[in-house]
C-alpha cells in the first residue's frame, strides 16, 4: 500500500496515520559482507556462516545498522509525495534492535507518521515510526523514528 500526497504539506494533517507496509525484502549474505567491508564491522556472527551455525543464532545475522539502512527503500515504497524540491534524511530520534534478523529472512517495514510540522519557507519536517517485521518472528529486528525534511 502506498500513501500518495500532492505536496509535503499534506503530511501536516496526517499525524499518527498508518501510511502502509512495504513489501518483503531479503538481505543476502553478499550484502551483509559488503556492508561489513564498508563499515569495518566484520564480527563473525555477521560474516562467517560456518562459525555462526554453532553460534547463539544458528546462522549469520544482519547488522542492525544495515537493517536500519533499509528505511529509504521502505519509505519510498510506502509514501509518495509528488511535488517537492528535495527530501533530506534529517536524522533518527530513536533506534532499537530488539531481535536478531537472520540473513535471508524476509523483512519489511510498517510506517506511521508520528508528527509533521511546517518550518521556515514552507519546508515540512516529518517524523516517521518504522517498525521492521521479520517473517516468522514475533519480535521486530528494528524499531526506529526517522526524521525527514521536505523542501
């Protein structure tokens, strides 16, 4: 489901609205390895499938920050704003990683608009709650509040 708005100002009347849920995304071991190379976080629970089989999760798990980094993909699928000059990732208020995400386990995000306010020159600052869901798990691998600035 996609919520479509003609302009960012449409967000101002939607606070606490559930905007939708993205489709399932699968993160591969190759993607995890590339993320590890990019960040220097090469902990074996992420990059060593053989060792991880005997580890606490029974296999490799996705980096929490890689899971969080899916936010732009999830947002683009769930929210379409048709007319704006630019959208900026303005920050993150809260992030938690309550449960591990197994490499290859499908994950998606449910998005809620928590707040929106008009700033100078007609810019809109919006805070979104994203609850990531892993197929087959009752606990989310990530819960975050992301902030975007629409110009």
